[in-house]
C-alpha cells in the first residue's frame, strides 16, 4: 500500500523543479514506488568539485530534493507543506562520471515531523553517500 497522499503526483513535483536548483543541476525523477522515490543526477561540470569528483554539496542537494519531495507527497498540499529542519550526509565513495542515483525511503512519517533516509549510489551501485533529513510539517498560511 502506497504511503503517498492520494492526490499527490510525481509529475507535480517535476513541474515544481523547473527554474530551480533541481533543474540547474540536472536532477531527474525516475520512479515512484509504494514507499520510495528514485532520482538521478549527472556527475558533470555542474556537480563536481575541483578534484573532479562529485561535490558533497551536490549530494546534499540530491538528498534534500528527494526528502522534501517525498515528505510533500505524503501530505495534503492544499493545507500543509513540509520544510527541511536538518540534513546530514556521510560521503562514502567518490563518483567522477556518469550519474548518481538517489533512493529515498521513510524512517518516520508523523503528523508534525518526517525523517527520511536517502541512499546515493553510482552506476556500479557503490554507496556514494548516505543521508538523513528531518522535515517539519507546517500548516499553510491563509
């Protein structure tokens, strides 16, 4: 059984990313399952650091994007929104080309907070980064 709010559509989140950092770094949403979302991001001139490997900040951008999208797909966005409170990222293995893939899964989906885990791997499925994000569930202002 899917955890997503019945009116949530991944296509809506793709549309919301247009003209933002998400689009600038080339994040593409690939798949939505019952309790996960998968996206990819290129390892290229936009996302590498001076040593030619994926910038840790770019991994955090992918992680925060996936966590925020997932949390917002769990609430009725007409009355609530989810915003980041804290994110951490452990960088495990360097990626220097191709794509990295992020998969977000829930740790805790509550009424006032969400915690999500994001695993980022390279094309050979090496663990590049593991991240956790905590989000606040807020009522929309009228």
